[in-house]
């Protein structure tokens, strides 16, 4: 099975980090968040990736072109113009990096990689969110339901701490309680290639007409994830992920 990762957006809400690189290359624990996402899939046996590049996509290409330099100890023999990898830390990945345009919308990016997908169901996710998602269970659910699309639904925590009050008296503080109980689109889709037919072109936003039409036709299921999930929308989110990684107990590190 292949996994498509949307990695072409501008990342304007985290512009402090994205002026010189695309958002999926922003690092958490000295590794691009794109790497963390791929490790999650790889843990579940999915190692064939299609990365939809756009804004500063050459940075992603250069990272994988020089992967050994980033991940392994090496010796350079300058006289022989030779590089020797001393400790191979590479992954069993096949990575296709496809330029899907700088201004293409999410649906358009997916449509542009149609020729690389083949005829089997595939995974799709965004290049900025991590979680301890059970991809194996998600794929099994999708196959059992036999519909064209499955979306992973999440219940995000509240963004700020809250106060427990008795009139004007504060009883205690609650740090980031659960949100209002609503379920949201957390990404981590499993899809039939037939969903491409629901996408008009470059200006199509995947989360709007295609998903809405699939829902109306009863071809879209929700798989409920009750564990950890965190998108990296802002610098605050990035710092939170860094703190979790530094603690040695990052919930998404399932490998």
C-alpha cells in the first residue's frame, strides 16, 4: 500500500519557521516532521511514499537526495573522490517526490499524482500532523466497510486551560481540558483511487466538494481515534511537540 503526503502548502500560520523551508521540513527533535509522519506509517509496514511538493519543494528533494549525510556517519576520501557510509541509518522507504505546483489546492495536488497511485487503495495524510494512529486497524476498518473513503476522526483538546469556578471563587485550574466533544477531520485517510474522479482540478479543495460529495453519496466513513493527535499549525504547536520529544515520551513515537 502507498501513502500520499500533502507537503506543498505555504504554512503561513507558522511563518517564523517557513520563510526558508516548507512546513513539512520544520524540525521536531532535529528531524523534519515529515520524517516523523513517515516513521508512523513505516511502523505499520507502509514504506512506499508519494510526497506532493509545492512551496520550496526542492528543500524536500535535497533532504532525501542527501539522506545518508543527514542520518549516517560518513567518511570522505578526498583523494579518491569517494564517500563511505560508516553507519547506515537509512529506512526501507521508496519516496517519490512530485512537484504538484505552488498554488495548487489540496484536492488538485492529489489529482496530480493519480498516475503514480496504481489501482489499489492508498493512504493520504497532511504533512504537518502526528499521532499514535493505529494505521493497521484503520486500513482494516476501511476494507471491511467497503466504501470509497475513510477519514480518521479526532476529538481535539481545548486550546487553553480553564477555571473551575464557584461564583467568583476559583476552585482549581484545569490544564487544557477536552474540547466541546465534537469530532474533526484529523487526516490519515484511506482511499480508493476512484475518489480522484470527485476532484475537478488544481483549484479543488479536498476537504470541501470532494469530501462533501462522498458524504452525500454515503461513500465516506469515519474511523474514530481516541489517542494522541497534534497538528503543527503554529509556533506554539511546534514548541509543544519539541517539549514532548525532549521528554523522551513523545506519544506518536510508536516505532
